[in-house]
C-alpha cells in the first residue's frame, strides 16, 4: 500500500491512499523491509522517505526485533516446505519478513492479500 503512493504509475494508488486514510486513527507503521523497498522512489535518501511518510503520518521508527527474525525464520521454513510440495516457483522472502513484522501489530494493509494469507493464515489482512 505504501509503495502504491510512491511508485510512478502505481495501479491502485487512489484506493490505497483511501484505505490508509481510513486506518490512520489506528496508528500506522511501515515495516523496515517496505521502507527499504521504497528507497528507489526517494533516490536512496532515507530522510526524504521518512519526511514523506511522517507527513501522512506513517511511523518509520519501529525497529526490527529478534522476535521478528525468529518468526520470519519459522514462516520461511513453513513456506518453503509448502512451496516444494506444491512446486510453487515464487520465493517471497520480502513478504515473509513483512508478515513476521506485521504479526506484532494489528495486521497488514495490502493489495496482495492472498500472498500474505498463504504465508501466515492467522495474520489480519486489510485489503484496499
């Protein structure tokens, strides 16, 4: 969703902006992985990205924790077991990291809900 706001010609930009607006009162944090993914839109300048996100306001200060790494480790293992059994070719390590981070909070707001549900079925997923 955040990437929809900064990527040129993003599909769903208006829907993503409206969805994020509806959830601002809940408090929104960007996962450190998503923050990295947004880097090209800001010319690799993290201060510019922080300024943009804080103006929305979306927080960028929540650190990645050891618990996030542990959760991601388990999620990646379970995903790989399922991927090998079903011969799935996609290897969404970034999505696994984002899901592990989002699990500490109230869930995730995304346009690719099915990807996150396949990684962590119990995760609360809000779609635009």
